[in-house]
C-alpha cells in the first residue's frame, strides 16, 4: 500500500492505494499548522497502514520553478523520510487542488464538507497520477 499526502499550511490530506496499486482512495484530512507534528502524524499513519512508500505532492509554480511552498515541502519530505525510513517520492501536484475543486463543483459539495474534503481529494489525485505513471 502506498500513502498519498497533500501537505498544506494548515491542513494535510491523505489517500491510500488499493493493495494492487491500481487506484487511489481518499482517507482523511488532518488539521495542523506545525510541520513537525504533521510529519509525526503522517509517520504514525504510514506505520499503522503498513505503507511501503509515501507519495508527497510537490508544489511547483506553473513555469516549473520551485517557490517557498515547494521548499517547505522538500524539507517536510526529508523529515518524513527520517521519521519513517520509507521512500518519499516528490510528485508534481500542479493543478490537483483545482481538479479537486472542480470535482466538488460537479458534485455540488459546499460549506464545511467542501473544506474538509478538498485536501484528501487532492491527495487522491496526486497518488492516482503517480500510480498511473507506474503502469506505463
């Protein structure tokens, strides 16, 4: 099983792959601003789920450059690798949050449910893109 993570400033979304690595499924959203606490929570979740690796959304600017958020994510990935001993794969997450919002628009998801869902849906999009790339 692979754990997908959409690491954010205040919320982090999680998704998991199925046992065969074909599809991603939303899991949960964790609300926390302290990156160390998020990393510790993520490490505990990975252990609980017996994750083999972690796919972490890597935010890049639309022109491919890495900004401040990307640098924070890279540092988070390093910490996560140290805490888990697992391979942490940085995966380009451009437009995944937009895709998650588009899905919620299509399903008419509003209010608190929307806020609680967007990050875990984005995590599933990130993980699914990774899984699809391994099937080529």
